[in-house]
C-alpha cells in the first residue's frame, strides 16, 4: 500500500470521526434541539374539554405526535407568536403534519370561554385544538407539565404570567421533549421528524 | 435694573429651553387583529425623538383604557407588566414589537376588523416635565401578524 493510499483510507476515518464529534455540537447535547425530558415524569393523566365541547385526555391522540402549549387569548404578544410558529412547523412538515396535533391549553379559563377558543385557535391553523378546564383541571394539567402560571388583578386588569415552554408527546403518549421559547420552527419540525422516524 | 432684566430674560430663556417639546415621530404603527370575544390587543410601532423624552400615557376612542406594557422572559416564564413610562432617548429609535414593549388597548368597545384605522393619542413628557401629544393612526392587521 502506498503512502497516499494509506492516507486516503485514513482520511475517511478521520472525516467520519470528525463528523461524529461535530454532531453533538450541531444538535445540542443529544439527538434533539429540544430538551430530552423522557425520564423526568412530565405528562400525567390530565382531563380537559376541547373548543368543540369534547372531553379530551392524551389517549385521544395516540398514534399522533402532540405539541402542547399553555397560553391565553388576551395575550397580545407572546401567545399569537407561538401559535404562528406552530403553524409554520405544520407547513414545514408537509404531509407529515397529519401525524401531529397542536394543543393550546388556556391558563385563563375564566375569560377564555369555549366559544372564544373556537373563534381564536383555528385562525392560526384549522387543525389546532384549544383546550380548557375548570380551575382544578387547569391547575392539574400545569402541574402534570411542571409549568407555572399566575393570574393577578392590577388596577382592574388581569395580569398573567405563564410558562412559555412547549412539550412534545410521542405517538405512544409519552412526554419526550421540552421546547424553550427560543427554539425555532425549523428546530421543532426537525425534532418532530426525528421522533416520527422512530416509528 | 439692566442686569436684573437680563437675568430675568436668561431665566425665562432657560425655562423655555428646558421645556422645549421633543419632536417625536411614530412609524409603522399596527394593531393586532382580534376575534369576537377578545377585549384587549396590542399596538406596535417605532418611536423616534430628537430630544430625550418618555412615553407616559396614551388614549384611544376604541378602548376604555390604554396602557404601556413590557413583556419579559425569565427562565422561560413569560411576564407582562404595565409600566409608567417608556424612555425614548434622543436619536435612538425605540421599537415597540412582539417580545418587548406594546401599547395595550384594554376594554375594546368593538371587535376591531382588519384594515380598520385606529386613532391613538400618545402623551410624551420631556426632561423638563413639559408634556406634548402625538396623534398616531394604527392599522389593524391579522391576528396572526408578527
């Protein structure tokens, strides 16, 4: 074997090694852009009502990937931005979007009636579902996802703080990933594809 | 006598100088569209002033109340709070945009429709405490605008 041929062979291994080493830097510390929370006990047995009046649990969405978010319709800023981002994810997924269900859970059920959610949520994408519950059910679902929310009265106005993270639940109903608000539509779509490829 | 009148003139001049109104302009003003049942929404725009000034209040005939809000993210927790004033430094455009500041229209009197022109009166306070107003027309965009 000539020296050049040896180098050519080594070069392949070097490139492969470089790729393997570069992979975690490119995709975060694991395979996903979102944070892997598979073993952190997120999810739970929440029960809510969708914007068409149907009782829902996570079992209803078995076989599909669920992207679940918390918000409220009186939010002028962050919540519409998140829903627009989710609509972009659906567009990027193309035919795979049929395997994904976006759920928008209101943490302000007092103001967000079923009718208001029905008017609001599908504006972003007709497939999106708004979910609401009683105060107890809302408390329960946020605890299931270790999310925080707080409603305060101030000068006759309701001020709301809430967790901006989103969660990916796989086709078997297991909560797998947590998305920070900084994650882009491209990154979320890529993670959806990675999870779908698991079969 | 002569010097005292000069002094008065100087004092008067200083008084007026400190109360010169900042020339503020607003550009690209828009209102996020709403659906039936929503009673609040945000208004976004870019403000620019030739003097240091601050936005201290606003009114609009379409809303019962108008507030200046600041949205912040703290460890993925979204918070939104009314603020008393928004500083507009001389020559530096201040963007009111999603993810930061907005002028919040509260207790809307009707469901705003896309294309509708919403009049707003913004009140600014200069360093000397003088107040001046700016009339702004903001166009209603889609609920999904960003």
